[in-house]
C-alpha cells in the first residue's frame, strides 16, 4: 500500500489509494516498492474484493429487457457506453452504463502543495479521465468507487487515486451512498502511470476471469497560460 500523499502544513490531506478494497492491490506480481507504485499486472488475478464484483453464472442480477449487456472483450472508443453487471458484494448488484468521455494528461505541477513522499508519485505520469455512470438496472450499488482501472503500455492495471479532499484539476467522487435505478454520476478519475509511462486504455475488469472491456482514444489537448499575455492556448496531445 502506498504511503499517504500529504499536503504541506496547514492544508488538507490527500490519500493515495486504489479504487476499491482491491486497492490493497493484492494481485500477484504487484509491488509496494517505490518504483512499483502499486500498479499490478493486467493479466494477474484480483483480490477477493475484486472477484466478488464479477458477473458469474450464479449472478442474481436482473437485466432489464430493454438493456443489452456489452460483450466481454469489447474494445470501445471514448464516448461509447458499455452496459455491465456490477456486483460490489454477493448480496447486491445492478446493471451500470459506464462511459469514458475523455482522457487528458496532467503534470507534476498540478500537485503543487502536496508532499510527494516517494519516487513512484514523483516520477509517474498523470492522467485525468472524465467518466459517467448511470444505473440502468434495478439494484442499489451506492457507496463504492467507480469500477474502472487504467491500463499502461506495460499492461499493468493502474488504480485510481482516492482523494480525501477536493483536487480541482480532476474532482473525483465515488458513487453516492444511495445509487439506485436511474441515478447518474459524472466524475473525474486520476491515474498515475509509473516511470512516466503511458495510459493506453481505461478498463472494466472486475475479475481475472472477465475478459476486460476497454476504452481508447486520443488524449484531449492540455492548456496552459501563454507566457506573455496569460491567455490560454492549446498544446499538442500528451
């Protein structure tokens, strides 16, 4: 598990953790070392918590007649939604419509005011994914993190950062305490790719047995102030 990421004195705390309790990254081949950064091989098995959210033949989740599930292994472009069975525990689940709208590249400068206390955090590349989640099923799956992972070019799963305070560059929220039929959440997920690595895809993969559904596309150009006029201008893609 990573050490917490702290702001400088007199400011709030930011904790770097994984998306769910799979966050402990109890995946074979994972590393808690400075350069491992908590990323795990995308081909390894998930923890018990991750496995419990896998659609299985014994699933009791009811799929509405007007909803078609997206096939395992589907390769989607940004803004193409996927309908998936999501079971955060054995006793509750629903059908979610997940959509990755865009991904943009951040920078170390975005984290000014935070203490980056290990090499993984300082040497990563930073990516911000804008996503939407809609409950198109019949169950309530509130109170858990959005079940999406980043995938690097080294084929490692990248957990999203869990914030305990607002990060203005990419405001991140988990599903609200109650997230029932028809409810929708729009949020932004932060991924740190080790050793200044890339972010090749966003993935829905609740267990090793599930052939992941992935989203890919061009990065949204970043913007920064013009050196002379302070105006905003677009840069090339990251």
